[in-house]
């Protein structure tokens, strides 16, 4: 990497005095040193510090020593770092940045500490080709401008200063295999100040009818057929009380429904616990839309696999794809520009272990066409397709739109999948299928649906 050179770029005048952000900051108690190619960096004011287990450094000290010009756009709260080879933009408060147009995610955002703009250290430096090593004995970060020297490793006693995984980069157009244990489906535009959500309410009369309808299915179907119920919590359930206050909780009503169904031979699927365990750290729900993401549906799939008694296909058997700049249903519901300035990314996962399907499970998005209809092509009256898994098993899914992102995960475990949306389907699903003796019936929806009497009546109509 070159350390100097003429820039053919107009930079905004340098200014790094910003308002101090105090929320959630935990400062390291001991001095942390930084060396670049063996020379210690002198920080005349604010020193490097630790926030949520990550090293943050003053922007000027490190990047000017590496030969970068540093610019500051006050109106956008954005830092620009540039030399002849690299251009980096990072916005205060955001959990993403770009290097040469490629998006990366951060464990903690850039932020102001004691009036100085502080940047997350390792992710930024590695994105421009530098090597970074933590010397625990000296409490020193070693930076190598030409990349990591052969044999250089960080000490194990890193006191949490190592990044969780490498910086996340969007998958290429041809997809990327998901590594076991790695992050996948990361919200590259996450903004903690932009939160939208729907509401949840309990309709007792409708819920009792919902239980009766599922009981009717159970009594109508052969004893060899299995009936499952999966109620997915909506995103407000896992938001803090600033947003969930005044909104009915979903865990207790869901458990009550499950208890009653279980006594009637309907098998409940506890997706709630799986989602709850990952809600505070993974991209389970869209920000600008009321649906869950493919990652949220994946954890529900794990719950279903556990309940139905089969081993799930591990994520390393999938290729990851992404469609950026998705603006969902909340854009229609609010006049605020904040939602359109924080678009979502629609990730979708195609199995890559040899399993094939008689129809595509995804509608490949075109430029600017990112939407939830990537999954199954959106809400259709009926999907009826087969797979190369010749095990004789049939899955009948009675769903609303949350089921669309779920079905691609579960499909490889069955020879035939029939999915209907009772809002549009008007025939009898049991007559359509004929022999139901080897079928699993799955009712999947949000936890709101049992309180919607109109939907419940349509579920009954299609029996």
C-alpha cells in the first residue's frame, strides 16, 4: 500500500470536533499503544480506548501516519479517508462502512469520545490491506502497512480486543458458501436510531376458534398424518421497552395456545425460544418491513426440524445471495425519511448439496428489485413442487407470507411440498392432496394470526 501520492479528489475541509456520545460506552482502564511498522503513534489528545471489547482510535493519528488524507463532512457526520489506492467512508453512529465501494459491518460504530471522532480499528485497517496483531504482554496493537507478516499471530490473552470474525462483505453475484460458525445475513445498514414495528394484540374469541379449527384438521386427517403449529413472534416482541411498552407480549399467549393444541394432538413448534436466543445480535427481522428475514426463518426451521425429528441441513451446504436497498411495508406507513435512508438487505440461501426442485424457490431480483417476494415469488395461491429427495414424505403448509421465507429451508426434507395461502386458495386442500396418510401438515404464521377471525375462518374453509 502506498503511503503518499497526489489525490485526484476534492476533500471536505478537515474537522473532527463532534458532540460526545455517551450511550453504552465502556472505556479501557489501561493505556493501549499503537505501533505502525515498528514506530509508535503519538496521540496528543484522546488516547486509544476500548468500547464493547473493540479498540477505537482517533482517526487522524493512525491514518495520517499511513499516508491518508482525512476529510470530515459535518452535515452527514461522515469521515472520508483516502490515498491513491483506497477510499474509505464511515459515518458516526452506523454499524457499517465502505472501502472502495465494498460494504463491511462493524461490531461497534464510529463514535465521538471526549470530542474526538474514534474509529473501530481492526476492521478498517484490514479492509485496506493492513495486518493487525495484538501484543497482550505490551498491550500494544501492531499494524503492518504491507499486510500481516508470515507467522505473525495475536496473543491468546487479547482481552476481547479481537473482532468477532472478519469484516462482513456482501456476497458476490454468483453467491458465496456460508462458512460453519460464521456470521451470515448481516444488516449492513443497521441504524439503532431507526426502529419501526407493528403491534400485537390478543383476540380471545378468535383464538378459541383457531384452536377449534386446528383440532378439526387433526380429527379429519388419518392418525398417521402429523399436524404442527408454528407461531412466529413479530419483531416488537424483541425490542426494548421504549417500543414494546403498551404492546401485548407474545410469549404467554403463544404458550397458552400451544398448551391447548398439544392436548388435542397438534404438535407445537417452539420457534420463539430459538429467535429469542439470537434476537439481540442477529438480523432476524427487517427494519423497513414487517416480515422476518431468511435468517429469522432459519432459526424457526431449526425449531421445526428438532420438533419433527430430523437433522437440519447445516448452513455450509448453502450459497448466500443478497439484494440490497430493500424498502418494505413501513415505507408506505410513515412519512419519515429515516426509513428510506436505512434500507434493508434481502439475503436468500440456495441449497448447494445436490438437492434439486421442480420449480425455483426464489425470484431472482433485478437491479432495484429487492423485495420480500424474492421468497417463492411472493404470495401465491398455491405452490406444488417436488424435490430430488425420494423419501415419499409430503409437507402441506398452510401459511401467510411469513411462510414464504421458511419453506426454502424445510423443502429439502420432503419429496413433495404443497403450500397454500388461505387468503387466496378456495378449494379443499385435503381433497386436492387425496392420500394424506404420509403427510405432515404445518400451520405457520405470525403470532397475530390466531386473533384474526377472518383468516381463521378461511383456514377452516380450505379444509
